[in-house]
């Protein structure tokens, strides 16, 4: 079973930036499309961004288009989310997981709080 560990969250002011990291165990990581998801308090988890196994194709939810950038380093079994121009509505716990079902067990996530 692949284990996922997210890190890099924190408290940031509106307009600020954060870079999230996701470390994954398992040899199949490099052939698996990966995604970032988030869950705000009292809301359902939602998809934020995705990247194919080779890293050549990415896509984003409309609400982060142009502000967030997903990338991956298959040699390190890692996927990243660069978040710029953060808004208070970006406040949530962020998770990574594969894009295909069945998804792996969710990690603990990393809290991102955007507040003055």
C-alpha cells in the first residue's frame, strides 16, 4: 500500500505564497497520475490540480487556474503544489493522491490558512 505524506502548509497572508510537498512510497508512483485535493472546514473534499505520470500534462480547477502550479519529481517519488496569490478562500487541509480510482489511503494532509 502506498503511503502519502503531505507537508509545507502554514499560515500566510492574502497574496502570499506556499509550496506544498507530497512524498509517496511505492514503485508505481512514476506511472500514476497524481492530484492535489483540499477540504475546507465543513465542506467536501475537492480536486485542485492534476499531473500525469510523466509530468508532461497538467490541469487545474477553475478557482486556482493561473495561481497554482503542480509539478512532480519521479526520482524522489514527490509531487509539489506551488501556490501563489493566495486568498482566504484557499484555507483548507490539502491532500495528495492518485487521480485514478481506487485511490490510495489518504494521508493526514497539510493545513493551509490564509488570513491577514
